[in-house]
C-alpha cells in the first residue's frame, strides 16, 4: 500500500502531538477529575478539568499509553479549552461517531483530530484514540451531576463504555 502525501502529513501531526503533548501537566486547581483505562492495550489517562462558569478553562491530560492515545489527549486539550461544556461534549460525540465510521460533516472542523481518522482502518486502535474523549465525557457527566470533589474520580473501562 502506497502512502500518499496526506497520510504522511497526518502521521507527522500525530507524532508531533505524541512528542510534545499539549495539556500534559497536572492542574493546580481543577473542578473535576476522571480516569480511564483501556485494558486491551494498557493505555491510561487521568483528566483534570477546570471550569470558568460554563466554559472549560483548562485541561490537564495525565496519560501513559501509545502514540495514538497520547496524541488524541493532546488534541483534545487544544480543542476543548475555551469551549462551553456543551460544545466540548458535542465535539466528543462527533469524534466518537467519526471513529466508528461516520463521515466528517463538511461543516465540522475537527482540527488536528482529523489526522486520527485513519485509525478507523485498525479497529483495535480506535479505543486508543477514543480513551481521552470517553474520559472527558465522564468528567462532564460528573460536573452535570454536581458530585463532591471526593466523589469525582471515576474509572472508565472500555468493555463497559465503548
């Protein structure tokens, strides 16, 4: 199979996010923390999310995992900061649909996330790309449910949530 220029560009985008992950530091102050694991490959992510009203003010993405998982978390950190909680949830849901085979609607700009659409060719790796996003949705759910700080750590296991 011959690699086209777009494939090479996408690979470079993924590698850049893996080598220089955005948001890869703990936050001094956060409102919600959620943890996720992908037991099929060992990827783990903990998200710390700080809110400013209804907007996401900061995201800390603490992860251990493959290049796809790390890159996806980095891309997420870039895409959701400054968005409303609802906008971030919509991006996460749209990305899930795209990773499960839907086309990217022309009016939707996934930014660097589009580089991960090629992962769909490898179904076992889709979970790697989705782990940070599923975990973000759980963090948003914790916020909506108004959980106390001590109740905010969750474990997302893909056999249960994918």
